[in-house]
C-alpha cells in the first residue's frame, strides 16, 4: 500500500472512530436527560460535566492527528 493510500486509510478510520464516539456520547446525554428527574438537577449537571470532559479527552487527540500537517522531506536535488 502506498504511503498516501495508507495515510488516507488511517484518516478515514480516525474519522469513523470520531463519528462512533459522537454517537456514543449523544446516547449518554439522552439517557442522562431521562434520569434527571430521578437523580436531581445537581447530580445531572455533575454527570453532564463528566461526560463532556470525557468526550473532549476522547475526541481531541483524534482531531489533532487528522488536522496535523503532513511533513514531507525534499527530494535529492543537486
């Protein structure tokens, strides 16, 4: 597999993982919204903050790698 194709495959996998994580966190927020009446507003807010922190920690490194510029080396020029 050529280097460009490999980079694209890795980027595609990272993007898919980000989508999967976004979906997972959205489901968690939906469940939390349903629990708010049972656990109270303060606990719901605490859980919301924990989920947001977790989401940021999970997704940010993946986004940084996708956005990282590709560094190439110059060819051998006389």
